[in-house]
C-alpha cells in the first residue's frame, strides 16, 4: 500500500508541475493564457453557475473559469470561450492597424509555431473614399476578419492536437482534441467578441477596460439566453454520462465523446447536449451558431487570401492528408478549402481507431487500451441524482495505474497551454 501511495503522489506532483507550466501569461500583447478543463465530473474540474465574474483581457480578480452547463448549448468551457474572445479582440486590433497603414500583406502567429498569412486586396476606389468612410469600413472589416482568424486558429489547434502536437515538447495532446464542448465554446467566444467590438470605436490592446466591461455584460446575457444552470446541475449533467462519454476519475480520465462539428458542412456548429431533460431544460432545442466566413468582404469590395503554414513536427502528417497526390507538397494550407478534407480524415480516423463514440451508438464504449469500461449505470444514476460522481468502494486496479498516469500526462488540459 505504501508504494501505491508513493506512486500516486508522484503522479500528483507531475500534475502540479505541468499545470504550472501551462498557466502562465501570454507573450507580447496577446491575451493571457487560461487553463482549460475537461467537461467531466471528475476531481479537479471546476463547475460554474450563472455568476461568471468580470472579464479580464489582462487580469481580473473576480473572473471565473471552468465548465458551465446550459440548456441550449450543453457544457461550455468558459476558459476556452474567454480565450477565443480575447484572440478575436487581438486579431481585430492587429488587422485594423495593418489596414490603417494600407498594408496588403501581413502575417501573425499565436503561441504555436504555425504562422498565418494574409493577402488583402482593397477595392479599386479605396483611396478615393474620405478618411471617415475608410475608418468605418476598416472597423467593420477588422472585426469580421478577427472573428474568422480566431475561430480558424482555435480549430487549427484542435487539428494539431489530434495529429499529436506537443505544446510541452514531451506529451502529445491527442486525448483532449475535439472534446465534446471545445468547438462550440470557441465559436461562442468569437461570436460574442465580434458583437462586443461592433460597439467599440477603437481597439486598444493595451487599455482594454472598455472591452472588458462590455464583454462581461455580453457574456452574461448570452449565457442567460442559452439557459445557464447552477454549478451542481453542470456537474450532474457531466456525471450522467460517466461510462459512456468518459471514464476514470481523479487524474485518470479518458475521453470517449468528441465533437467534430466545426461548421464545414452546413456553416453552423450545433452543440452536443449531455442531459436534455435535466433541471429546467426539458424541451429546449440545441442552439447552433454560425461559423465566421469571408463572404462579408464582398459587401465592401475586399478580397482576402488566407493561408497557414504548419511549423510543428506533425506537419508532415497533415500535409499528406491535404496534398495526398502532390510531390513535393506545398507548405501552406488554405483553411477555407482544406479544412473540409482534414476534418473528413479525422472523423474517419476516429472511427478506424475507436476514438469516438458514434452518435447513434453511444453505449458501445471502448475504454483506453481496448478494455471494456467497467463503470455501471447505477453509478451514473447516483451521480445524476446527487450531483456527485464519487462513491465508496471504487477500487483502482494498480496494474493499470502506470498506463493511466502517462495517459493523463498526455491529456491533461493544463498542459495544453494555448487553448
């Protein structure tokens, strides 16, 4: 028993080390990093109710992050939402600066090595417009592009994670890629931020007071619209899918359910609803949100060529998917064209390797390592009714601890220090 305790303590220490490494501040003027979490009813997941605190691009003593539950949107990772919102602000500000200078080309990167390239074509009569007209158009176009860039970048991060990207340089993050709340949370963040920025005259990433105050109110309004529930309901909704959508506990969590909807099929992301009949949610339909596109540019006479260049070690795997019949393969990817092919590959890969529960067969769960999940319906039912997923007599088979510890280290949300 003594050695088992020492082993678990070693795993906990490793958890703390990687949590600290993943929770630092951002570099430059980019938004600070916030630690994300799985939407699972497990130790360490912080479930939230309606009071989310004041948003802070740089810092907020009252800002709350964790997993909330809404009737129309299911689980929402508030940390993912806030980061996507702040990147929308940051990229809108950068785009506005370049357009104000008349730049036709510029590039940017986030925390990952990948770099994004923008080629902007202005309307023929651009220089004939008054300064006021140009400023107004720059404002609108920057918001639209900032929203599009941010959602594309968050989706790209999930793609990189699926192919084995290691932000810590040690452990891959495949286990956290496209978890059931990720894409919807990211999209919701860009959507709210775009609406907020429309009411802000100037984008100032050094003084974000106006943005923070407006974002705080807008987030509360949108979450109320979606039917945000209490923290106990959020936990109960997650606990109700134990053994089907996820297994394990404490630091030994294995995700079973993925959300691959990023809008490439119908232009919307529709949330996965964990518990449609929980609390006051009965009869509420899922609320899809439109993904940002570049179609709005035609209204102003602009056109944009937007590409990204993967510089991570997994780039060869992705380029083989994008350009299967071309050699030498181009280095750049056009998200508007190639994300469809990439997402199709990922969905087929998930089926082939049993890395996702099909929507029409949720009860056929294959556990990590290929063994059948041992969690029973009685435990899930108890968790639903009590709001807790911790029971007595829940033994851990020590022969699996080594495997599950390394699995946790590769999937720990806080080693994902970007999104």
